[in-house]
C-alpha cells in the first residue's frame, strides 16, 4: 500500500456495502446507489463488478436487476476491501533504490513500524460492514435523518 490508508475506491465500496446492508436482501440497482450515495457511475460500476467477482456481491441482470450482498455484512471486513482495491497492507517495505535495505534485520525504525502495522491491521480487521452500518444508523437517527 502506498500513499493513502483508504483510497477513493475503498471508500466508495464501503459506502455502497453499508447502504446495501441497511437495505437487507433488497436488490439494489447501480442507479439507486448513484442517486443515494452521490458516487460517480463509472467508478461505482467498476467497484460493484470487482466486489461481484470477489464473491462479496451477487449480481442480477435485466429489468429490476442490481446487486445484493452474498456474504453477511458481519463477515465483510475493512481489510477485505482494502486488499481488494489497494493490495496488501504494508506501511514500510524497506527498499532503497529497488533493493532491500542492507540494515533490514537490525533496524529499530523498521521494528517500530512493524509493531504499528500489526496494530493497525488488527484494528482494521475488527471493522465490519455491519459495524459501520450500525454506526451510520446511529448518527443518522441522532441527526433526525430518516433511513
């Protein structure tokens, strides 16, 4: 992973999956997601296709088609989405001019970063689409926004 911890594609995937989790078994069209979530259609189609290919979504073609979750929201974790759209989580690759650093085994900075990486990954593994959906529902209710 280079750059951002959460990229735009991962963010859009989280938003779409949370919306779907809130709507239960209902088949949700890309048009509805675009309208409700204000996500650009080309990005969203690509994201939904990737999630379908990964087995997280089930697609339905034709009139009334769209997507449903094929995996319970409790079993879809933020780490799954990050690796799907961004690749493996890695804070430090210890490379210098495309070669592994000669000090990789005795580097105190690498040891600290490895410890941080393990902690961050363990925290991200505990965040599911279901937990994010529940949190979102609480926020919306508190603000008086109908679901």
